[in-house]
């Protein structure tokens, strides 16, 4: 009698059993409690102090949003775990089959290699979601303190960490399949992670194409989503990179295919992914999921800007490390691009820090060209940029609306969080690990 | 009943030729032994046949029809030597997985467990088993696999004399039931006890193929003096 379950279900269950048997996963789970805990406790304490706790000036926290004040720092612990713990869990699950010889047996099943890798990827993602439960505990604690939680922005933060984990899993799967030994795979994976940090650093100094590339590094992706902004191009690029990593892993687990052919297939995959990423960067839709619309102009400004149909060109004479450039980009241009996707921005500078360019002609200028009408300004604030554009477009600035976000101040210390994250969480995980080894369940 | 013809199989590792123009036939329902010293290419040959190692040249056919590496999984199952697959999982689960994932024969499960004496450690993790226990567990996986041809690399390695005889008897029983067995065996005496025919491999080349009598005759034809029926003498004369 043949088993009625589908082969893929058998494979999923096998991968799940292997994950549960993996010490690396349990260690990651144990570490998640204190990691999230220390971030959460520190964030809630700061938030409380800014909201008027312990005699600090009450009212400062009125502009505070839990997204920036609590969720971004709390969930940043997950970024750390994704960079330094998750790769080992993924490498263990992918390399384990090769090390034990199970791969030689499993390769004799006609199931496509990509399906096998997909099963591993899904199980690893499920394992990561369990780890993210530490963040869920933080949300429950915050609500128990009387804190406000805005589900769309919380979901966006979680999406960022799921996408980041997907990238890590795909990268680790690829390195584990390409290399013979898990330690080599670990070095390669961490090497790529460090490489993305270098790209961020170079981008901050050099600007230009580096700056554009740095927008798609895991750090930048997580940072953007932690601020409640979902950009379609970013999501598509991440999806393309995840698919590339998984397919690369599948290519290199097919031990029966000559190495040369696998190398050609990998090169073709690289070219295809590069083309796909390039195409994805032209996708312009984005969604601001933050409660305080921190990634958007006011609704009145957006309505006014939507009336502008002429192409807008901006040439900013600011060096990459000039703080005014960061102000301009973060507070004005990033919001402007969301309303006017055809906006073309060009930065001009002869040096990286701009210190010795201050006396140069035009340095510090922001030159606008709206359908042939031109203006020059030195203002880098959102208000300054909008004013210039309205002048050029001949549109009256909208009146300020009253529905300004007032924030959710909360002057409550993180009571009981230490016990939960440093005591109960590790104890529960250790008990679960022990129980899973004693009872080999029906998986 | 399943047979196989191997034609001019060649495998190179850069400048080292592991298999050179290897050709032989596996007849349906027989137990054929692949005999050769360490490094003669036995494992490489099995892995090339199973399609988990690419060969540089040669073809594998069944009844004259070429079998591409991707098609061989339907025809043959290879049990590697020295592996401990899924080391954290129990033997019981590994057998269930073989039946569920590879489409193994559930009706044979209890019989295989009994014949290979696996009952005492069905609930032990594979990674915790002794070498001989692991070998029997992996052989059980091979015997449960549904493919008509089973390739087993060193099936007696790690087994004591009694276990070797019991496993040999088990393999014979399955061959009698219609399964074709191709066994790579390091110990020539073990091979002589169980196999119907032999392929002698040395330095990646086939030095002879046939029954002991046929190989003795071949050795005689090459001018060697071989005592009747002694596979060791025949092997030494032909390699």
C-alpha cells in the first residue's frame, strides 16, 4: 500500500523535523528574548521619559509615534538576529543533508531541486516567524501598559523583517549549496552581509550610483519599512534577489550535473536577475503605512502637488556628506518622489564632504526646472521646497489643516518586561526544546 | 525483472581518470558483485550510474534504450557507503519517510525490519547508531525503495560474521523475489558467497566480467594458473 500523502508534504515534514532537531534554531529562539527585550525595555523607558515620566518635561512626547519610538528600535533586534543567527540555522538545514549523506538519497527522487529548496525555505521562514514571536510579546506588553498600536504600521515593520529574513535564507541557502563545507558557507554569507554595509558606507561618501544601490541593501530596506514606507520597487527587488538565491541553491545541489554547466546556468541566472532588478527599479508606487504620515506631505499638499503635470527637474549642489543633503532627501525629496514620480533629481558636487566647496559658485544651491520655468533656492526643509515648487507652478499653497498628528505619549515604565524577556521567554524555549527531544511527535 | 547495459563509461577528475571506458551488463534478477581494491573506482561508478555524479562519457541503456541520468531514478536506487542520513531522526521515521517520499513498499516494512534485526533500535536516532546498525538501517531504506535495481556500496562493511551472513541471506531472498542487486564489495570472500556474477574493476578499468568459472577461464586464457573456483586467485590473476 502506498502512502497517500503528497511527496511535497513528506518533504515539508522532514524539513520541519530537521529544523526542530537543530540546536542552532533553538539557540536563536533563546537569544531572541533577551535581544528583543533589551531593545524594548530601553525604547519604552526613553519613550516614557520623553512623555513626562520622572519629572521630565511632559509634552515633549506629544509628537512621538510608537512606530519610531518603540517598534523600530524593538524590532531592530530582529535585524541583528537575521544577520548573525539566522544564517547558521539556514546553513545547517541546507548543508546538513550533504554532510550526512542524505542528499545522495534524496537526489534520487525525481522531484525538481528547486522544489526541495523551496521546502527548506518555507520551513526556515516558518522558523523565523516563531522567532518573531518575541516581538509579538513586546506588542502584548506595550498594549498592557496602555500603549497605542496601529496595526498597519506594525504589519509593515514585520513585513520588513520577513523580507530581510527571506534575503538571509536565500543567501545562506545559495552559499551552503555552492560550497562544500558549512563553515565556508558561513564565512561567505557573513562576507556578503559585511559587503552590503560597505556599500552603505561608500554610498554615504560617494553618492551617485552607490547611493542608488545602497537603497536596496537589507539595512536600507529594513530601515524604510520600519518607518512605515512600503515601496513596490523595493519589494520587487527583494523578491527577485530571494528567487535568485533559491534558484542558485537549487542549481548547485544538482550534484549529477557537470560543474561547468552549473557555472553557466549560474551566470545566466545572474544576468537574468540583474535585468529583473533593473526593471523593478522603475516601479514607482509606494504606500505610507505610518499613522503620522511620516513619509508623506500633508494630504492638502499632496492634492495641490497632484495638479502639477509638467516634468520637474531638481539639481542640488550638495556633497554626499553634507548634512543639508540628508535633510533635503529625507524630509522633502523622498516625499516629493511619491507624489510626483516623474521628478528627476540630480546631485552635483566636486568633493564628498563639501567642506572645501562652500565658497565655490553655486554650492548649496537647489535649482528647480518645472516645465521650463526655473528657480534657485537654498532651503532644504519640506516647507521651503514646497514653497518654491508652488511658486513655479503658480499654485497657491494650501492652508494648513488642523488634523495634525498629536502622538501617543505614554509615561509608563516597562514593568515586568525584564522578567518576561530575560526569564520566562528563555525558560519556555528551553522547556520546549527539551520536550521536543523527549517526545518525537507525529510530524 | 530489470537489466542494465553500461557502455564506455568514463569519469575524470581533472587529470585523474577514475573510470576508463567501463562497459558491462547487469542481467535481470541476478546478484552481481563489483569487485575491486580501494580506489579502483567502485563508488565513482555507482554514483555515475545513479546520476548523482556526472560522467564524462558513455551511456547506460536498458534493453537497448538509453537511460538519461534524470530517468535512472525510476529504474535504480543507490545506497551509498558510510552515510548516516537524517542523523537526528529515528530509524522508524527514516523507514516511514522512505515509504512516503520515495514511494517505498509499505507491505515489506515489517519483513525488512525483522530480517535486518532493526526492531531493537527503531526508536533510536540514526546518528547514535553503531557502524553496523547504521549500515543495516541504510540497507533497509534501499530494500524498501521501489526501484527494481538496487545498487549497494559495501553492504557488509561494519557487519560482523553473523550479521554478514544474515544480511547476505536477506539480499538473496529479495533477489529471489525478482529484485536485481548490484553490490560493490571490498571483501572478495563475501562477494564469492553471495554473488552470481562479478565485474572486476582495477584502476578504473574493467578487468573481467562473468561467473567464477568464466573468470577462471579468462585468467587461464591470459596464461595465469588459477586454482579452481578461488575468486581471490582469479582477481589477483586478472588485475
